[in-house]
């Protein structure tokens, strides 16, 4: 048979097989737009504004619908009720971690964020307990954050009020808090290894927001055959993991099992106790992946949120003035801010919450996966079905947050000016996969931002009304645009 005919027949067969699979797979799934062969619904999604695309789909197909990324069906949960019912009421069934090939390639099912089953449960339990032992939620960790806030102020004063891009320094502060928890020691802001580490974390995070990255995650086979920024991502990740492995080696040489100093020590002690267990998850490679994941999450997400906060405060000087007035009244200019102050600072607390709501840096959280066959709202979701939970749909719910497109701390204040909690506040996701560092991140944001505003006047380089706050986003992450500002010492 002619080779050309063979190719045509083979392609036709694959096309028909793809159509048959999509057709048979859609029968019991939630409704959604009809997918095209190979690309699925990619042509219907605005990759520069996925929030609006997801919103438009929900108006047509309801709060639970199906999109195809390539040939892969993905169920989207849209709105508070759908997320609550799935991630909380049916938390176990929706607790799997879905596929994210670029990150799977480096984490290989280890760590917390990209593991599943018993490995995930054991690692999460160990991490939560260890962070608690190290002082999470107590003065021990708070003192580390307070100390780092003072180092941050010292560094910002070196700018002498000149135009300055805060991107790098806003990542350094939370990174040092993570380092003090994991490695016991913080780094000087001019330390070459530290600067290299932060630079590679920032570069990796930027790569993950690119359209190129989204394509590779839908068509992972391309990762092995195409050149592009994903190779820089893999190279940087290897560097970071090697740095951490070196720190682990140093800890092994100086370990005192009776006196654990930090997160790595607690893991190594557990590893010694598991000695001889062939199925143990307490290997050095598991530790390196776990620490690398904590390092990424604890550095980039908090640093990004802080940059968003500074940009929004520059854009809205009247809000900044109210926060600084509250700081003057409750704390003054000379005492360090503490978490106890937050109770007496409803407007500042509301501002920090509003930054997280408005910034929406993880619009769809990380993908979930069904752990078993599940009937949900009269639909059948087979085990392994990919699920996206739209956090944007909750954080921007107009019934809970009037005029959600506006940055307004009043969204978290009652009629008497008191702080008002909201079940719709889900920047860290919700359910069994909620971020393990939620309380640490909340503490850092309050203490870092309050300390900055206690010590500096924030000065924009242009008129506030001309400041561009349009985010750079992808399906799973959002970052603020690059900007410069002046930190004027008070």
C-alpha cells in the first residue's frame, strides 16, 4: 500500500478515535461546549483573560460544566455553592491532585502539592505537625517574621527615596522566613547564594504564567521535543533542589536527635525512626522535594501578594492614609507591630484581606482530581477526572462583595467599622487541599505591610489615576505588572 495512503488512513483513524472517545466520555459529565479533535475547547478560551472566559461559560452551562483541554475533559466548579459542596462536603472524593505535567516532571509525585493518596496524607500530616512544633501560630514564628520585617525596613531605607522596583525585595522577606524555619538561619540580602536562589524562584514563577507553559501542560509530549523557557524552568529547579540537598547534607552531619533545630532536622529524625522500612516516604529525595515545594510556595505567593498590595496602595492613596492613621493610633512609630494589634486594627486587617481578594493570585487554585467514581449533582465523575475550582468566582461574587471589581476594604467591614469575616474568602483554596502555610502567609502579610506603612510614605512615579494595575495572568496564576515607586522614610 502507498505510504501516503497509510499515513492518511492512520490519521483518519486517530481522528475518529479521538471523536469517539470525546463523545462517549461526555455522556454523563456536566454540560459544556463541544470540543474539537485534538485541541478540545482551546479555541474558545481567551488565554489572556481566562477569568472572563470561565465566567461566560458558567452563564451558558451553569455552575458545574466541562471543558476540554486537548482531549482531556476537565470539570469546572464555578461559584461558592459548587466549591463548598465539592471541596468541603465531598472533600475526600475531590482531594486528589490533578495533572500539571511541567511540575510533575520535577516533583515526581513527592512533596505535598503534587502528591496523592497515602504519600500526600502522610507528608501533609508531618508538615502540619512539624510547623506546629516549630511555633506556627505562636510567638516563636511571629518573632521571626517581626525580625525579618525590620531587616526589610533597613533594606528599603538604603534606596534613599529613589525610584525602586520592589519585585525582588518583596520576595526576599518571606523567603528568609521560610529559610529560618527550614534551615534555621536567614540570609543576608546581599548573600550571593541567596540572591541567586531568589532570582531562579522568580524566573520559574514567571515561566509558569506564560501561554507556552499552558500549551506544554495540555500537550506534555512536547516537553521532550521542543525548545523553550520550560528548559530554563527545569534547569532552575535542579539548581534549587541541589542547593537544598546540600543543606540537608550539612544537617545530617550535625544532627542531634534530642535537639531538633528546624524542619529538616525533624524530617531526618523521623527518617532514622523509619530505618529499615522499605516502603518509607522519609527518603532524602522526598525531603528535598518537600522542602523545595515549601520554598516555592512560601516565597513566591506571599511576595507576589505584597507587590500587589503596594501597587494597589499607590493607586488608592486615600486607603493608604486610613491605614497609616490606624497604625499611628494603635501602634505608633516606635513599637514593632504584632499580631495582637490586628484585633484593634479592623481597617488594616480589612485592607490586607481585600488585597488578597482583589489580587486573586491563584484564580483556579491547583487542579484537583477525583479519587474515586462519584455522583455529583446528578452527574457521574469517574475516578481520575480532572477538576478546576474557580476561586475567582467566589472572591469576586457580587452578592458577597458589592462592586467586586473595585478595591475596597469595606468589603470586610460591617456597618460599625468592625472587621467582618466571610466564608467567601478563599485565596488559599478550601477543603482538604487548603494551603498548609495559610496562617504563616496571613501573619507575614499583616506584619510586613504594617511595618512598611509604619516606616514609609509610598510615593508613585506618576499620578495615581494613571497607574496600571492590570495583572499578567494565566489559568492558574496571576502576577502584577512591573512597576517602580519611592519609599520615603517617615
